[in-house]
């Protein structure tokens, strides 16, 4: 056991910090063009696509370096790069399962955010039970004809391309009749409607596909092999990268301390109230334990250990923590915690969506984490079955087969 | 950055597991419940031979010079076996003598402890029930031949089998730590039995207990930093032991959920049970991270070492309570019987929960450090 950073990683952190101090934009990025420019700058500095192999335009960096960059960006609340889903999950899927032509065509433009990507997986009636999805892709020889509806699509309105799961063979058992194909979002058969969330903003969309066209040359893997491919994508999505997230929580904690010093009850700062102190001590312990756990994951990744099903523990841990965290912050702050615009008592805090806002925004966003990317209940099923080796449950859809 | 155990550390863990699986079975723990001493001298000598008692002592005194990480590994396993005996109080007391003692004091005690010939304990909790190392109601008055100690120490672990008591008392100069002979005049030891029959506590009443000038450990009036560091190390060790006990409870619950059938199926196939087990594992894994981070931070003199120690104790206390409690729930009725072994481990974790600073104390330490 040695939890010190290697000297060259410490140096890298210092260099990253200097770069960010010199380059982080002073004003909020408003337009897509401004966000693209910032993304491009990050990419050219080597801070985007860090884990991607060099041959595909990436930087071939270690997970540690990537974690350091995310941590430093969180420290100064730097705007995140765009195309996160593309670079984090879709690109790696193409690298693993795609053809050489697909890699040449898509990867570089994904990295530079010239083309923005979205994920077309969830449907109104296929959430946790993703394999029951109904969107059809009919084989038309050189292309598929796509009809159906997707939901919870991030970056929908700005996306150029999507990675789609659709049913190609309704006669096969549900996990075996699904195909993964890339879909051009810029075509008449694809309609994107923003979906307003409880936060008041619209980070997600619904996508309607009516006789949309997906090319055969954009097929990922084989026909009806889509479920397997989706599993690798989800595998990239869970775990890792939790250091920057914890730093955002810590920044919010500092704002909570500031607020409890400035807000007074009966003439005394909230921070002097023993009941408030006990709660803050409990939540800070919880927060730091998330950091220790993140370091542990990082140490395993550094050694080349695949986190596998254990990454479900990480995801379950931080998303459930985040709910407890902001619930407690709002309890402590009372009605001040519910304000949707920052005030003098506390500055903006970053929510888990990356959107800046208040404790109220962060609280509302905390409800999303335990639902997306496999709900807490699904994570507990995975942990129970694959980590603890508990027997599989009897399920109606398994009995039918 | 390496959060995994080195091969030597893994070896220590494996050998501890093997030894305790053989020598500290639940039946062996139960046998000692009615024993007046409550511990086995044979096992103590074997632990000495394995080098456990001198684990963190310098080689000059027969020790191995290892750190808090290694102690935590051992305590994790001792907790998993619900080992009954004065291991951790003795090792902590030895660390105090090693840190602050004179050559004479070290020669007198350290080798004897490493060889298993002496047991020791620390009276960290006073009649005032405050874990703050600066506050104590026990008094040390100067006498012509040294000192006279008066006052009451509460819930002192294993004092009835100790050859050496480390007792803090307030001298006119401030908090002072004394090495006290358990057979000294004016000293009364009264056993106090909690719910864990394998944890022994003793109340120490002192009425003008004589202590010689050379019985002071460290500098008169300056014991507070040493006491604070003992509470801290003690807390991390207790957290490791609670973690081990909770691990055992989870293992038993998962094992049971795989074989116990109701409604024609193993109960582990029901989400109500499976999700509970997953939540328990989450608490175990987070506790593991907390314990070993803190142990490493103390060894490395990291700037957040003190914070990490309080975090480990506060977090693991809550986590172990949850895991052990839910293990009973998963078992159902059988888990509530005296014959079934589950309560052995649940009670061990419980007994350690208020020790070396309870969660409230440590949460306040956390807030003092991070909300200035």
C-alpha cells in the first residue's frame, strides 16, 4: 500500500493546474461554437481522449493522468468538454467492435467535437429492462429502415450521429434479436424533441424515428449481436473517473460551510449549532470515504485490473451518497437551500450534470444519478448475482423462453 | 498510487486467517465466555510467537517494526474471528511506551510484551466520560516520594489481566500519563460486563494510589498530544476490528441466503434479500477503503492523517452496526438465537462502537478540521 502520487504524476498535476489557470475561459460559454472552441483547445492540450490509443487520435495516457485532469478541472470549475458520451463510451465501442473504415470515418471527428454523438438506447417502455426495446430496424439490403422512439437522449438537439439499439428479429428471444448500428441524426426521418426535467432545464430529449435510414456499412459487429455490444458500452460507462466528481462535492461542501457561517439563527451562525455540526461531520466523513473509494478504483485501473461487476458498487455508492448529501444540505439550509439563484451567502455549486447552479439544482439533479446508467436496483441485482454469487431470481421473461 | 496490499501484507493476512480459523473458532470463543480471565494464555503465547505482539515494536525489543497498515490487517482478521483478549490495548500501550518512554521503561516493558510475558492496557475514558484527551477528572498530586493518583477510570478494556496500566491524570502542570502497577495500594478493579461476553471492561477506582517519579511516561503535564495520538491509533484499530466482525456477518448472511429456502427457492434469489446483501457489501467495501486509507495516512504522516482516523472510526461504526444488524434480519429467527454464532460477531462490533471516541466525538473532530 502506498497512496502517494508518483513524482511524475505530481509534476503532471502541477502542469495541468498551470495550463488551466492560463486557459480556463473567464466567462460562461454560451454558444455551441464557444463550447466547441474550448473543447478543441482542451483536446489539443492533450486533455480530451486521454485514454484513447494514439493511432485513433487519442493520447494513450494512464487512467491516473485522466483522473488528475478531471480532478483539476473540477477544482477550478472549468467547463467540461462536449461530446462526453461519444468520447467516453461510443468511441471506445467503435474501437473495440467497429470496422477499420468506421474507425477512420468517425473517431477523429468525434474527438475534436466536429461531430457530436448521442446514445439511442432507452425507450419509454424499455428502461431497466432495456432488452425489451421495440424500435425496429428492417433489413433493406444496403440499409436498415428504422421506426420507433427513444428517450433520455443527452445532447439530442446538437447531435450529428447516434449509436442505436434496435430490434432486427422479433422472433428471437429478446436479448438475441437486437442490433447495434450508427444513425445519422441529420435526416428528415429523425425528430428530436427536448424533454424538460424537474430541474427546469432540458439536458435530455426524446427522439422519434420515422422511416429513418441507417446504412449497412454503419452496422457495429454483426446483426443480432447488439446486446453484447451494449454490454461493453455500459461497461465503459460505470465506475472510474470518480475523483473529479468528489472534488466537486468537496467544493460544494466549502460553500455549505460558508453558508452555515453566514446564515444565523437566534443571532448565532448555524455552524455553531451542535445538531448542524453533527450532521456536517457525518456527511463529510461520507464524502471523504467516496474519495478513498475513488482512489482504490484508480489504483486497480492503474494495475490493469478490469473493474467488472465491482464498478456497480462504485456507481451505487456515489449516486446514493449524492442524494444523502444534498438532502442534508437542504435540511441544514432550510428555505435558503431551495433558492434557484445563488446569493451572497453561498456561491454557485456544480451539480452532477455539470451545470452550475445552487444547492437546489444539485439536489434535484441528485435524483437522476440513481436512475440513469442502470438504476440502483439494477446495480444491486448485479452486485448480488455477480459479486456475491447469490442465485438468480425467477423472472417471468426467463420462464417464457 | 497503490491501494492494494503488498505481498508481505497479503502473507500476513493469509497467515492470520489460517491461524485464527484453526485456533479461534466460534466454539473456542464461547468456551472463554464463562472464564474469569476471559482469554487464553496458550493463544496469547502463540500470538507472541507469530510476532503479532511485537508487530510494530522496534527490532531491538524483539519486534518487527511494522506500521499501522499491518496492525489494521491483523485487527481486521481478529475482528473476523471475534478474538477475545487484550491484544489491541496491549499493543497500543506498548506503542505509548515506545514513543514516550525512557530507556529503563522501554527495557522493562517492551521485550516482555513482545514475548507474550506481559499484558498492558490504557485507561482512556474517565469518570467525566469525555474522549477529549485534554479533559480528565482524575488527579495526580505531588507527594514526597512521587505522586498520588485519585479518581475513576471507566470501561478500561482487559485491566483485570494486565501487568501494566497506563493511566492519565491531571497533575498541577497538566495532563500526565502514569505507568501504574495493577497491584498498587488504593487501586480497586471492578469488572463491568457489557453485552459482548468476550469483551471485558473494568472500572478502576483510585484513592491516593502511589506512583513513583519514574512512573511518569513522557513529560509531566505534556501528555495531551500523546493521548490524542493513542485515541487516534486506537480508533483506527477499533475500526479495523469492527470491519472484520462485519465482514464475518456479511459472509454468514450471504452463505445463509444461498441455502435457506422459502416459497420453494433460496431466499437470496429474492430482491428483498439480495438488495440488502448488496447494500451490506457496499458498506464493507467503503469501510475497507476508510480503514486502510486512515492506517496508511498515519504511517505516512500524511497531512490528513488525523482527519482520516476520525473519518474511519465514525464511518465504520455506523457501517458495522448496519451490516451486523441486517445480517440478523437476513437470517430471520435463527439469527436471534444464542446457539447460532452470528451474535458473537455482532456484539464484538457493538462493543467497539463507543470505544476510542464514539462517532459523535469523531464527527466533531472532523467538523473542527474542515469547517474552520
